[in-house]
C-alpha cells in the first residue's frame, strides 16, 4: 500500500467521488494501517486460504488480504463502493467481488473470515457465518458487543448472545481498537476477536427449541426461572394453570435466569422439551 495515511486517502476519496458515509449501513471506514495489518497478522493467512471479507469499503483491507491468501471473497452492499472497487481492484486476479447484503447473498466456500463489518449487523452476521463450515474468523467488532460474547455467568453483559454463541463457537478477545482508528469516528471503541466454530459442548434434543427458549427467557433475566418460563410456555399454547404447575416442576425453577450457565440452559431445554412432548401426548393428542 503506497500511502500508509489511510485517513487522508479516505477523505480524498470521499471528496473525489462525492461520497457520503451512510449511517443506515453503519459505514465507519478503518483508517489505521497498523490495525489492518494486525488483523491480517492475527489471521495467520497462507496461500491456501480462501478469505471472506464483509464490507470491503475502499478496499484497503482487501488488498492486504489478497497479498497473503489464495483468494478473497469481498462482499459489499453499497452500489457506489462496488463501482469504485470494480475499477480499483480489477488488477487483483484473486479477488472475487460480490455486490449485496451478506445476510441475503450466497457466497462461495471460504475457510477464514477477516473483516471489519458494520456494527449494525454484528449479531445476525455471526449467526449467518456460523451456518457455514470454516476454520476461524477474525473480526473487528464493537467492544461492548465483543465483551457480551465472552461474558461470565451472572455479569451484566451475560445474556442470550453469550449462551447462543457459546453453543456454537469459542471466542477470544485479542486487541483493543480505539474509536479514533475509524472515519467517521464512532462513539465507542472496538476489539479484534477470534471466533472458532466448534461442536456443541453439550447435547440438546432440539436446537430450534433450545434457541427459542434462550431468546424468550432472557427477556426476563433477573426473574426466577419459574416466573420467566411461563411466557415461553404460553408461546406453545399451554394453558395458564398447566404452565404454572409445569414451571414449578422444573429443576432450576428457583434460580435466577442470569445465574444459569449455558450448560444449564441445555439441560433445562431438554427437560422442558420432554415434558412438553408428554403433555401434548396426554392432553392434546
């Protein structure tokens, strides 16, 4: 990269192309070369790696990835930036540019993800990525969001996201990324993190049921399980009197939702799933 002053380059390109960062797309361009190089270094890329980049922007990271990997699949949703990238990346034969929303488009196989995606899609992006098989992801995400992924049981950041991601992947926080390394500068700092998919660490009998339970029950994280579970049971059309008795019978009924470890949610989901099967066989069938 000839000119390491990415902030100056970014401002120049914004003026030259009459381009305005779009808040609705969460466009905050990474303008510090050191942090982009650190991100690439953390990923330990080789010429065997096929890398997915979400939100290619002006292609600063794309070029670094192309130097180190076999292929880069760069996804960009903004048509104006896609037009720019088509012109300025055309000399890089190992870059495949895809126009569209990463949450909707299909992408070829990849084995690593290296990206500074928009904050606004952080949660759905992780779940979308984990629908694929890949080795690891190295992402710059909002610091508070990243800390929620690794929060300890019972802490203020512990919640649905913690449990759901823990079931699917290991997360390691690597480096702090100050807000000054972006333009426009966001209101919060970021973190580089490593996400490594894994086999589920505990068994669940029905995954959609498990995730549904975690989603609903964490809306009442400070309540006892017996009280928090009743709205969940209502979702499955269990009458109020039956729901109360059902909730009281649960092993974790007197614990606070926030006090349950991910494994506890797995055990509880299995217990409820089996009891609901019995209920519907006895009273509904």
